[in-house]
């Protein structure tokens, strides 16, 4: 029996890791002299890019929470995914928050929202 190492989940994980690594390099100034802010994300990203970016942020936070909770799939990770994917308005709420807190880093804005929704 062969193992399919190129499963959908591996592709998603790889995609998210690439997005997060790219975002982190932008935030550290390695790839761009301009610091990325919530406002610059809204200003410079097209809809498809923004969707991928938000998905990467959510997946990164969900995975971090999964590890923090001792690999408990029913803890904070489930709350994060339920809020984002089970709520048709979650992406719009994030975009609204990005617009409101334009000078803050996008990951800081999303982290604060997730803390309100799912605790620490």
C-alpha cells in the first residue's frame, strides 16, 4: 500500500506555511523596506490574495493553538476554525477590523479577534 504524500492536507499545510513564511519575512523587513500593516494589506492585496492571506493567518493561529492545547483537536483549534469557516461574516469582520486598525500588524489584529472569540 502506497502512502499519498501529496494529499490535499499536505498541499494545504504547505501552502499555509509558505504564506506565513512570506508574511513573516515582510514583517521583518527582509523582503520589503515597508512594514506590512493591516492598512497596507487592504490597500495592496487583491481579493484572491487577501483570501489566501486570511486563510494562512487562520491556519497558522489554529495550528499554534492546537500545539498549545496539547494537540487537542476539540479545544481552541476547533473554536478558531468554527468561528472562521462556520461564520459567513468572519472574513468581513477581519477586513472591517483591518480598516479600523490600519496601523497595526494584521496578525496582531486577528490575534486579538481570536482571543475575544476563543480565549487564550
